[in-house]
């Protein structure tokens, strides 16, 4: 087991099940690795792609670090007043629209692979 799995298994009930579902989905991509950063599970490819944040209301937030660069065609992601990160919260595995989430993850991984990260307001020097 790795640190992210240990973190997930230390939780109970629906939070544990939701995080385990996302962990297994994300790590099924051969280029994705997991690690604990800022005391929560992060998932990386070239750079940080997303993280799982257990919330006090027993839900889990799936957060995409470059959320504003995603199309959000599905209308699922919310900014919650953040400048870069967009997320969606789930209280149980049954609530997860599995095909839609897979589409969003695929888009986030494609973005990470093909478009260099450029924090808002910074110019890329050539």
C-alpha cells in the first residue's frame, strides 16, 4: 500500500468508498501517480492534475488544479470562488456520473500532457 491508500483507508463510510473509487480510477491510468501533499491525496502526471479533499459534511471533493482550463462542457465543475481550481463534490459512489467523470479526467490528463502549465497572469518567456 502507498501513502494515498493509507490515507483513504483511514476514513470511514461513504467518504472512504468515494475516495477509493476515485483512487482506483485515477491510478488505472499508467501515467498517473499518487502521493500525499498538504495532508491529502494528489494525483500527478507531468504536473499536479487533481486531488481528493474529504469535507466536513462527509462528502469528498474531486478538485482539478487546472479546472479553469478545462472545457466543463458537462457543467459539473464549480469554482467556489477559486481562481484556478474547479471541483465537484460527492456524498456516495452512487452519485458519481462515471462516464462524465472519466471524460473530465481524460481531458485533464490530456491538458497536462499537451499544454504547459502557465499560472494565471504569468507570461511564458520564449
